C-alpha cells in the first residue's frame, strides 16, 4: 500500500490546511486509508492524489455534489455513487471547466492590467 502519512504531512504536500482536509473527509470526498493505534488519520499516495484532484476542482467552481460525481468518474472508490452515462457527464464537466478557465483568464487579464498601471504610477516621477 506504500508509505502512510499523517495529516500534517499531507497538508504540507498538498498545500491544503488541516481544517480543509478534515472537512473533505467530513463531506465524504476523501477518506484516510487507515488510522493509527492512537486514532490519527493515515493517508497514502493515492489519498494525496485524490486531494490534488479535489484541489484542482475548487478554483473552477465545482460544487460538492459535482465534485463527488466527478471523483466517482475519475477516481472511483467502493462508496462512489453510480453515474449514469459517465462519458456524457465527463463531457459536461469538461465544458464547465473550460468555461471557468475562460472566466479566470479574463479576470487575470484585468488584474494584470491593473497591477501594471500601479507599477507605471510607481515608476513615473511625481
């Protein structure tokens, strides 16, 4: 099964907070592979990979139920919900992700123009 990591190491590797990882467990998006004798959560590399998938969904605006469905397609577990026509659903998720990326690129371009204007003001003599 590979190396088992405690939640602190997983947080460090993924850049997610302990609270966020616990929340994802609470809502059923990721479940630690095991627990230590002392009750500490223990994660494996596949658990970390699943958290990275979830992390990638977040900035694209996926809701929790959408994340569950998408994980059921991309990284199914025995507890995953059954998805009707997974290929069609994946296509819908793909289009949603592309649309979110377009919106994010537009917002980034606006932010970069604003930051450039501020730099220009700083560089110009008063």
